[in-house]
């Protein structure tokens, strides 16, 4: 019986070797075979969002972890903006000595500032009237206690709505 088993094992090994050789020949044939290019397939579904990559901040600079270490620092701060307009040109201390003021609002917008010479608000020293056009402050009139116009400041705006200039008249 042992001879019979040996014969079966040899036959099995020969069959396995023959099948392996046939499979190898088939794979080589398929690798060399080329047909016409097919049509482009439909776009696949969007995959799930992956995890946030590890990152580090240093002030306004940012860098990300890469497969082989850290990436370069990138400064995310943009360029400096333009210098703003100078402030109003008042005489230092011209209203600092006035002890009291009253603010008047109309429809939620500042319309007048009354500056008084006394804490009891009985002696009017100056009145400032705000003039608006289409919701924008366009002029501030400065008047003395007798209601004479002392000066006026005219405000103009750029197309984007930002204050462009203040001119004292």
C-alpha cells in the first residue's frame, strides 16, 4: 500500500505543478493581451472626510505633519493695510475743561452733542450737530453758545463705504 500512496503523491504533485504552469501561462497571456480602450466610467462617490492632520502654530505661522517629518513653516499673516486717516484736528484741551455734556439721539443715531461750561448743565458752551445723508455721517457742525457756526467738518466716503477724508471748513 505504501507504493500506492507514493504513486498518488507523485501524481498529485505532477498535477499541481501542471496546474501552476498553466496558471502562469494564462497570467502571462492576459498581461500581454490588450484590447481597445473602454469608455470612461462614472465618477465615484465622495469619500468620508479624513482626520485633521497633526499641525503646529507659532504665532501666525502654521506647519503640518507629513509622512517623513514636519513641513515648512508658512506665515499666514497678510500684508499690512494702508495707513488710516489722521484723527480730527482739535485744539488740545478745547473741550477737556468742560465738565458736562449731553448726547442726543434721533432714531438710534447720535444727532447732537451739547457741551456745558458747568457741571449743572446750565451754561451751554458748544453745540455739535451731526448731519447724515443716506445713513452716513457727512458733516459735523460746531456752534458756540450764541448758535454761531465756529467750524464744520465734512466727511467723504470711498465707493466701498469706508471713510475717505475729513475736511475742516
